[in-house]
């Protein structure tokens, strides 16, 4: 029997929490002490506080104005990769084309909440994400966005039973 999501849409692939946690753990272990810098002023772009953001900003100032980069900006140096945990998880699973999210340009959804990103992905693919996956990714993203290390963001987002089972980084 095929599974259906909360909207009744048939889903071939249900993405379970264990798979997501295992994926994110691998990402975090690559740089557990990574933390967003907390400064204003830049020699790498034309950012000016209060102005309308644009896609030419460096990664830090783009994040400052619009949230993290889930997808990056292909063909523009450092922007070829995501700059947040959820973005790295999406990239690891090859969820990185406009078609996956039902948009013309990924820039349209940069800075949206992880919940919105998963809603779009679920609506436009055969993948389904349960509440536990959504809560884990949203929590990790929130901790990261509040200047916690990737290691702390991951660890603090794990359900208690997972912490006790040795999944901490």
C-alpha cells in the first residue's frame, strides 16, 4: 500500500527522521565548530545597511538580509554551495533544482523558513516529510541562525531519546 501525505497526495518515498538525522550528522561532523560571523561591514560586496538586498551580496550579507542560502548562487564563487545546515542537507539529497520546489528560480525561495521549503518540496515531488523531520530541521536551523555552532545546533535539536542513544556530535 502506498503512503499518502497530510493532503492526501500519494507519496512513493517517506523521508524518515533517522535518515535525516544521519545525513545532518555527517554534515555537522565535517565542521562542528562552524558558526555564522556576527559583524557588519564588508570588503567582498556592496552591502549597505537598510538597502534592498540583492543576489550579488556575499554569503554573509545575503544571509543577514534574507536568511541563509539554501541553494547558493551557482557560477558565482563561494555561492556555489549552500551556507546553512538545511541547505547542505537539501544539496546532499540532490533537492536543488527549481522543479523540486515548483519555482522558476531558486532565488525566489531563498530566506524562506525550512517549513516552507519542505512544503514546496513535498508539493512538487514524491517525497513526504513528517512532523518529526520538520521539527528537527527547523530547530537545527533556528539554533544555527542564532549564532550557535553547527555541533550545538544539531545536538540541541536531537530528540532526547536520540541523545541518550549516542547520536550526539
